[in-house]
C-alpha cells in the first residue's frame, strides 16, 4: 500500500504515520526528516537545503528528489510507503508518480488531514522533537514521559523552523504550493478528508476506516 499524508505543518501527519507503520507494517518516509538528517550530516544537499529550511521555504525539487529516490530504493520500502511531506507542489506529484511507476506501483490513497489555522499555530508552539532520533512530541497532547526522549533518551528541542516567524512563512508556503494538491488528488478520486482535531487514536480510527473502505491493503 502506498499512501500519501497531506496536511499543513502541525496537522498531525507524523503521529498518524507512526500508527500506520505499527498497524500495517509499512514504512513512513518523511522528506522533512531526510532533509534534517542531510543538514545535520552537512552533506552537499543538506548545506543547500538548510538555507531554504531556515526560512520556511521549499527546498529545490532536485535536492528533495535525490534524497527520496535514494531512500525508497531500500528494501523496507518494497511493500509500500507512507509518504509524509512529499509531494508539496504540483511538479513533485509527477516526480512521485514516476518513482512509483518505475516500481510498478501507484498511489493507493491520499489522506488530507484538516486542522483549522489557529489550532495549527498553537500546536506548533508546543511541538518538540528529539534532537537525536527525530521523534515528535507535543508538550500538551503528547509529552515525553520524562525530560528526555522516551525512545533514545536524546535531548528534546524546539525545531528551528517551529519558531513563530518561520511558522507563518511555512503556512503561507503551504497555502500557495501544497493546498492545490487537495483538488488535484480529489479529481483523481484518490483523496479522503479527515478531521485532524481530536485524540490521535480517534483520528487514526477514521483513517483506518477509509483504508478498509478503499480496500487498499
Ligand atoms: P517538514 O518536517 O515536513 O515540515 O519539513 C520541514 C522543511 O523541510 C520544510 O519547511 C521545507 O523547507 C523542507 N521540505 C520538506 N519536504 C519538502 C518537499 N517535499 N519539498 C520541498 N521542501 C521540503
């Protein structure tokens, strides 16, 4: 099953992807995580990407594609992928189609997680991340059990691009570049909308229902 999670930053794509991984045994591929890894490893792509990421802008398509195509060559992606954060513009939808077609696959389902703007802003304010393994937390709805990361005991930090001025820009970028993907995939009859406000487990139940209805397993 190849599934795409769409939604603004802070809509909860990462939390739903975590549950999908557990229940369906398919792997989440987040281009944001791949880029952050490249930035911290100071690779050529990472150095170039950091300039855009620090401003909340989209990284050049070819940089993101390079990381994504390397990642999905790995065998854990053979049975399907939960795409999180890619595509983010119309050109990238074509790039994703190509990557999947090369493997004899296609997107089975696109899930748009809807969350009102004010809630997104407050969620991003309380969002944290493990500096070491990248696990996401929310200090209100999903805090770590202790001071450090539950999984690896790494330091919990605020992402640079979750700072307020960058957040505004990321939401503008989302509106302009990524929101049009909702109608794009809707016209292809691939899209389902789910309400992203509420308990993570309830939202997952709705998502799961759509997967079963679409019989995409
Ligand atoms: P995310 O963790 O998905 O919010 O991504 C963090 C940042 O990485 C974004 O604000 C962009 O600067 C960059 N990024 C992630 N995915 C993409 C993509 N598909 N295309 C361009 N830039 C991306």
